[in-house]
């Protein structure tokens, strides 16, 4: 099954133009089998300072999304995209934690990179830097990452697949792929191919943490068709 590991909905992500019902339908139209809902988790969304309430709203949006696909073949998994306050322009994707993680750590955006990595790993998850080459090189210390993302958002300058593949091979990181879809342009067909037996985001994270080979679906920003590529983490 093809899973897009980076998706948004207007219920939380203010820059997304459509609600989760339409996000799911647009993914289906291009042949995507499921999404990790990684809405923006950022400080400027919390105008009243009630971080616990914002975390609760964030979780509720995921739970609503999951309810929409219950008893269907489409899958929605829980994820988080954190806007890092201490690192301008840096976004981190968290996979493999459950909603309780956010309840326990409602101010993730104020963490240092190392502290966020430690929290995520202690909870059994993985940390992936989202679109680290978008507009400029913002890649943080790879010692505190499990992976880096190839972003297929069509509004930006490219996927940077060659550079990111080289970095991931040298650092022993996994590559992931996400559409970062906001309904501000056409819907890219992209993601990571996973076994149909995977049913939880923890299983996705465990797979990405331990596999040495992953099959990716990539759509370049100036193309209407996607292509498949296999990434080998520990290339001989």
C-alpha cells in the first residue's frame, strides 16, 4: 500500500485550504492508500497560551479523521509536524507515538533539537526532518535524526532527491516521502510503499527505523506522473 507520510487538514493547519474529508478524497483520486496526518504543531497557533487545550484540539482532529475511514480500505495514522521555535524554518515530523505523547509534551515547539529527539525516542517513535532543503539548506545535526524527507509539494523548487539520498546514505538515515498537500496546487502521487499488514503508526515507525531498503513513490514538482525508486540505507 502507498502511504503519504505528510498530510494536513484545515481543521488544524491554517494554511491548508480544505477539510479532512476532501483531503482524503483527493488522496484516493491519485491512488494513495492512506495518510499520516501530520498537522502543524506550532506556537503561533496558541494565541491564548493554553497549550493543553491546543493539544486536545489537535488530537481530536486526528480522531475525527480516523473515524471517517473506519471500516474502509483507506487508512489514516497519527503524526505530528512540529515548527521548531529555536530553528527558523525547521519542521520536524514525528512518527510512532500515540496521542498521549502530545498530551504529555504540549510545548514541543520550544524544545531543542536534541531534547525533541530524546523525547520521541523514549516514547518509541522516530524523528524525521521535513523538507530540509526547501529554499535553503536547513538540515540539522543528523546525529539526532532518524530520517530525512523528500518533499513532493509542487509549489517549491524541487524534491532535492539526489542531495538527500547522498546525505541519508552517508549518515545512515532512512528516506521518507511526503506530499505536504495543502490544496494550493495539484495533488502529488507520492509516499512510501508499506506492507498491507501494517495497521498502526508504531509499526510504520518500527519499519522505517530498522529496514535497510525502502520503496518510495516520488513526483517531481514539474511533472504530472510519479515514479518509483528504491533507497538502500547501508549501500555497499
